[in-house]
C-alpha cells in the first residue's frame, strides 16, 4: 500500500502521462494487459516523455512538424543536421510552454537553444530543456505534511552538423538526461528511489535542393529530412529500468518564393517510437471458465505468459529493431503507431508569419489529435513567435496550450553596430 505521500507524487505524474498520452513507467513495474483495456487501447510507454514535447512556437504552430522545415535556433530538437543550412551565422532562442494548465497550474517546459556557424559547411549548437512538474506536498501515513518537493526533468544537448555536399548534410547530437521525480524518497515497501540519469544521441540527415529550383513558374526549395533521436540507455528510478522515447522522424517539405515579398512553405512528418509495444498477456481462468484479472505465470521461470506480441524486456538495440514487428495486433497495429504531422508557413517580407497545422495520433495509441495555429514577427535583432493548440475533442487538458519563443539575430545586431560605427559624426 502506498502512503499518501507516494500517492500524491504518482497522481501528479500520472496526470501528465494519461492526459498528455505519453507513457511514463513510474517507480513500480506493473504489468498491464491490453485485454483489460477497452477498445483495444495499447499505447507505447516510456520514461522521460518530456523529450517528445514540442519545445518551440515555430514548429509548434505548424502541427509539430520539423524534420524538413527551415533551419532555426530550435533545429536540435527536430533535426540537428539542419543547422549546417542555417542562413544566419549565429542565433539564440528562449521558449516557454505552460503545460496541462487545464489540470495543474504549475507544470511548464522551458527551452534555451543556440547555434553558431563554424564555417560555410558546418555548424555547432547547444540547448537546455527544463521540465517542471510543479510542487508536491509530502505527507506521512496519517496525512501530516512532512515537506515539499518539486519534481523536475532536464536535458542538455550539444550538436554538430556538417554539409557533405551543397545539398546534403548530416548531424549528430549528444544528450544528457536527468529525471528527478521523487527527491530520493523511500517508498513504504522500503525501496529507495533516485534520480534517473542516462545519455543519448541523435543521428540526423537532410537533403535540400539547390536554390532557385524551378517548379512550374515558381522558384521552390525542396527538403527531405530524417532524424532518429534519443538513442540511449534505459533509465531507472529504483532497480527497474525503462526505455526512453527513442523516436524516428521522417519528413519532407516544399517552400515557394511566390514573389519578392511572399513565401509559402508546406511540410509533413511521420513519427514512430522505436521502443517495444506492450504485448497481450494471458490471464488466469477460474473454475467457472471465466478469465480473471490475474496474469498467468510461467511455472518454470515465473515470468508473465505472453499471449500475443513479444517480450518488451529487451536490450536497447533489440527493442529499436524489433519495434517494427512486435505489435500484438500485427501489421495493422504497427501502422497505427505512426503519428502524422502536417503544416504550412506563410511569410510576408520576411517579417510577418502565419502558420497552421494538424497532428494525428491513432486513438488506440494515445489519441492526441489537434490543430495548431501560430504567428511570428521579426523586428531588427529580435523575433517573437507564438503558437496555440486546439484539440479536436472537448474538455481536453491540452486545450488552450500556448507556446512562446523569443529569438535573437546576432548577424543583424553586428550589422547595426557596423552601421553605427560608420555613420558620420555631426560637427558640434
């Protein structure tokens, strides 16, 4: 039996998991059968799901599409190889997203990112992502307050991108992940907890057509991007180790220069988690022939008996490659695990932007389905982007989600300084 303290922690974390539709194995190692879930619901669960939340407002305003969108300060999250194609020599950005405000008022995601061009063919970048889960009140078994704790998670990235030709670039990023959900509290069963830590890498690539590619009567730029992110070791809070959200993102885009003032881009992504799908476990049948909620055990090993699917307790590499054919529902269920994102971006005079997009996840795999709209403005050395999420269902805790991003253009800042220095000094 959990104490009130443990229940308080779990309730807050479970609200993030269930409503955000990201799985999050907590301290325990509960086995859930899909036969116990209605409608064939069988979402894939991982630890540290905050790594999948769109951190910025530009891509967040286009349906959370980003594998082949134009390079910017937030490219590390989406496809780090894009940095080599950045038009500016240096950039810096700060993003903030209040999260699940319909449920809890103090959960938020903060993101700081930046990059610099090393040469015409390469770039480096770094980012810090901080996810605050608000405040938890610790209580003893009698309900007496014993302290306060603020669960939090963060990730620090360093990335490098290199053009291998004028149209193709590859990138790699290294990520340190820290997830402190309990503050080291000891559970009522005597089991100690700890902050989960691991290291992961991203591998990415981008193909971009040459400038001025003729498509009909318009000049266009085509892009195709692929990024496999969060390839890393499992993470644990006790003795149980869980997968982190290893994700494959494949996307494409077309950007049209309508004239000297108007630019329009269309983009689409396919996303798939490269982690095991929960199998269907066999249940014990009682004397009347009815299936109970108890999962059957192998008498020789004591392991849960799998009725359909594959054992999810696999090594990282085996889990990644096996994720394409381990769904208990076969190929049809595998296709349901692919999320679709699509959006567009319109720029006027490279100063004002309007964005919109749509994100689709199958209802049996989490059911996140929502529209996004966004606006952007560039003035001098500053840029401000904002995005708003509109779920397709009423009373969705994700509704009214706002994202804000402030960017700084150091190239424009240097140009202003040069112009000021070159300006003639008036005679007194």
